[in-house]
C-alpha cells in the first residue's frame, strides 16, 4: 500500500517535524482496513511516531502528528511536546498550516474504543471516530468531535470549519509511521548534469543557438505545446523568451481559470538582444479540457500542418476540412517536428482519468506518425519546498525523481524525455538557475527535432519535397 499522501505533502511534513528526511510507511487506511477503532489500534499501536491524515469529500486534507506511540490499553493521555495538528488542502487548494500543541500534558489520548484522538479525553481537539463506521456511497461519516483550541494553538483559522469546511464525510483516513530515512536514500543525483554556473548557462545558450536545420527542408524546428488548462504552456513560452531577451517578458498571456486563456495556435520565435536566437518556433495551443477543445481529429490536423498559424480554436467546434482556414496542402515545414506535453506536477495525483486518456491518445497519434515527444514538468517549486529554496537540488530531489518516474509510468515516456522546469511568474529579475532548466529542456527538445528531421530526410518515401505539398486524402485516412 502506498497511500494518497503526495510527495509535496511529505516534504512539508518533514519540514514541520524537523531533523531531516523521513520515511513515511502506510500502517492503516479506512477504505481497506475498515473504519474501526479495533483495526486502528491493531495496526497502529506501539509503532512510534505517526501522522494521521484525513481526506474529506470536498477536497480538504488535514490531520495530526505525534512522536509518541498510540496504545489502546492505556486508556489515557500521553505527553508529547512535538505533537501538532495541520492542514494541507482546503477545497482542493493547497493550504499549509501547522497548529502546535499548547498543552503538552494532553497531546494525544489513546482510548480502546476510539480512533486517533489529539487532545485530552475531556477536551478532544480532534476526535475522529469511535467504534465502527460503515461506509455509505464510498464515504465514511465521522462520529467524533472537534474542540477548537483546547490543547493546540490554532493560528490562522477561526474555527474547525476553516479546516474541514463543516464536512465530516471522508473519502479516506490514513495513518503513516514516521521514521528517519536512511542516509543512502537521500541526495542521490538522479540525472547527471555539469556543475551549475553562470558560464554553464552561457555555454548552453550558445549550443542551443548553434542547433540548425542542415538539409534545407525547413528553416526552424516546429514544436507544439500540449497540456491541460493551467499547466504552464504559455508561461514556458514567456520563460524561454525571457532567457534570450535577458529580462522578464510577458508576450504570452497567462492566467488562471476553469477555461483556457490561450485561444489560438500561437507561434513564438525567440531573439536575443543581439538579434540572435534559436532555430525553433514554439507553438502555444488551447489548454486541454474534458468536454470540449482540441480532440484527436483536430490534433491530427495540427500534426500534419493543416492548421494555420494564429488560428483561433473554436471550443465547441473543431476545425474541419470545410473550414476556410483549413490548409489543404501544407508544406513539410508546416508539420510539427516535436510534441511537448506540459504537465503541472502539483496536480498529477488528481488528474482526471479522461484527461489521462486524452493525453495518451495524443501520444499514440504522435508515435504513429513518428513524431518525437517530450514532457515539461512545471511548478516544481510549489511541489517540493526544498527545491523552491534551492533550484540546484532539483536533480538530487527524491520528490522530483519520484514524480518523473510517475509520469513515465502513467504515460509511457522514457525518463530522458522528461524535464522539470520552473517558469518565471512573479519574479522581476532573472535567475540563472531558472534559465538553466529552461535551456536544458529546450536543447533536448531541439535535438529530438533534429533526429526526427534526419529520419525524414533519409526516408524518401516518407519525406515529400516542399513543392509536392501534402496529400489531404492521405491525411484524412490517417485520422
């Protein structure tokens, strides 16, 4: 059993607990073990430090940590000056708050007929349940009680409703043991890169600018960004542009919302202050949505060059062969040379299965056409607090390493095609570490395009001349 606790949550808990990296091992969960005090004490008593995590039906996540052991036969309170309550999410939005114990004599209470209790047996700050609770519609209705501020300092909230939203129907309750992580499991480099320096960034920029098409088929490599709404596609375009401009730029419109801010098939070419830039055009696209937006047919047209630059995507009506904007005979240079899927690491664990299926279908289409793919993982600084403090730890972060592996397992990408980045957002000044991650990803994406074009130029049956254009009938048959 692995549990639902995210790596980013574990990193946050590690910081609150202190004293280095921790190993979280799932001891008990309500959905498989049964929501009963008997099962809780059977699995969790005498296990040392534990963290209890509750997930309610409206997307709020909260719980408590104790360095003391649970012990049902004690039927009383245990002193623990390290105990604290916490919240991790409110209504599916990350909200990290720690509520330290204020009355250490009544940190936790072990009662044989109750689940975990934080507080005294008379003033239970967090008493989750007693006896046995049966699930109804895959939910458990907690039957305990929550006393506000009796034994814990609840700074930043005015009542328990600010934590669980007054909703005690839970999808899951988990208890993890918490132990020091063995030293050999931490700080191992999962991707070898040269030592970070200002010179490394300059050398990398020169290398990126030196990558050019050699066979005359195209002038620039064409890369398309695909990803869910809010994944950071437009921000990546701005980040790359900022790297070459040497200042923070905002060419691509960014924002948050339920629907995509990007509405068009927008190309971005990048030039430095010396009017030099990489031979690549990155195309931003409308964010993927479940009910409408880019579908497999429109994606196929996009790959084959039938969709013109700056085309305005119609949310509820994909482009068709009858559309006046449809390019009936695109040239080879209009085709996509690399597909880059952009994913927000902080939402991977909650990605809708239908969205996963859509991304997989796009990947399958790209493979069938021999078009290489890569993955950009954004918002790594929000996902791993240690990386946020020092971006240079990204390639030694076990949190990021595990996330990269998760993406590979979910979608079948090779690990060497997955690149974590941190986009520019609120910053007003440049950061060489941000620049390095963006340039490193861009270089590898461009080399994937180089290999693709080389394959096309050596295969006379698959690579038509510019003058021959593209056969619309053949394209339609491939959809």
